[in-house]
C-alpha cells in the first residue's frame, strides 16, 4: 500500500509488452485493486521458452485473477506455465494472489526474508492496524489513535490468506527464470523485507521506487526500529548500482532508478530540514508537526485526510523525527506518555 490519495478512478490498462529479446519477454499487466484510493497494481511477467515468472501478481480477488489469466493467455502462457512467483513485499496488493496460487496450483512463492516478522505477527483478530495505535498515542494524536483502533476490516479484506512463502529470499539471491537470472536486492524501508528484482538493465522496484510519490514507511505489523534510515540507505543503493529502467508496482515505466532515487533522497532531505525547523520553532510532538505540514500533491491539511492517511502522515513524521534524534539533531523526552522533541 502507498500513501497515494485521490487518484482518479480508472480501469487497469491492457497488458503491455515492454521488452522482447531473443531470450525473454517482459510484459506489464495492470490489475485492479479493491481499495478506495489506490486502483491499480502492476504485475509483471518475465517469459522465456521455459515458462513464465510472475512478479507481484496482485490482490487475491476474482476480478484481478481473471484479468491476470487473460493477460497470460494473450502472451501465450497459462497458469500451468508459471515457474515461480516473486513478490517485492508482503503488502496485500502485491502478495495475496501469490499466496492463493501457491495454495491452489502449487507454484513456488518467494518473498524477502525480513517480511517474516510482519507475517508471523499477523492476527486478523488484533484489528486492522493494532501496532499503529500506540504510535499515534505516543505522537500526541489521542483522537486519531482512537479512530485507528476503531477501523474495521472491509469485506474485500476478510478471508484473505496471509501466510509465509515457500522460500525466504536474502539480499543477492538469484532465481532462474528459465535461462534468465533474476537478482534480489534487499531494499528495506517501505517494509522491512522489501526486495527489488533485477533482470539485465531492468529493475522491478515494487513500492521502493515509485514514479510520483514517496512510499509510506513501516506500514506493517512488526516494523523495524529506524525504518526511514533503512529507506534512505535503500535509496543510496541505487546511486551505486548500474542505472536501470524502473518498472514500479504502481504507475508508468518511463523512468530510471538512479534519477528517481536522487529525487527521493532530495525530497527526504527537505522533509528532514522542514521538520527540524518546525521543532526549532516550537512544535513539540509528532502530531504538532504533522498538523503544521501539508499533505499529498494537493497540499491538504492533516485534518482533511481520511483516518488511514492521517495515520500514515503521522507515521511519516515520527520516522523523520526518530531519524533526526539518531543523527543527534534533535533530542526526545520519552518520560511522559507523549514523546516531546527539542533541538539539541
Ligand atoms: Zn506496499
């Protein structure tokens, strides 16, 4: 999931052949999502003469599965030709159709090893975002914490299987996609086990590098301690790796990894500076800071956002404040129920 809001309603486009070499093809398969804000996830199919490898096959819904089967058919494959399913991270819009086909068809399912924490910690009976409630309380957003605690599962979220994969991927692991090698790169941040997959000069960037927005940080059951530090390191990685065409899980495919990583690093540098200035000017809590900032491309006030987006915005501020503390720019007083920040 991402923080994207107010995306216009639209139906997914047709499958698009992105690359065709003597050894393999890469097809983009836009799939529908049942979510209120985010309407499309891009699955990708890496096809060879020896089967097809799927990346991020989407949300487990009848509509999405039907479109995915039709897209495979249009490129000459059936579900029986799937060699394996690679998933960039455990968010349901990427992972759950993979779980369904693993369970029903016996296709091998692969996911980054650090996603195990949030899958192991998942219990639908705990609520929708149980671990984010105390984060909101500590941020000084008591009313928002209550609203998050009251969020209910939506019909399309009920009975979605969220279980471990067949194989946990480590950084640098390679997967044989039928004579074509896929390399997994650990890119923690958006989630702690996020992976980007490389094939030649192409990078399947999941939600790590997106064309228009910066992804949410640590929206998962069991986040790591400094997720923004990990995210920025995972952006730095793309300044060092060879530049690659960016195939993101949401949006278009006309950008490249290095430039986009630079833009996102600049964005977070600016955010860190703005947040430090707001604390210097007298804001004390993460909620204070979030209310002083503007959100989304439309420059909305925090109170204008839906509960879930307010929560993600406050989480983003918390992640930036914690990183500023770890860098020695700010100090934090955690003796009271609400954390308060000051400039060092
Ligand atoms: Zn995601």
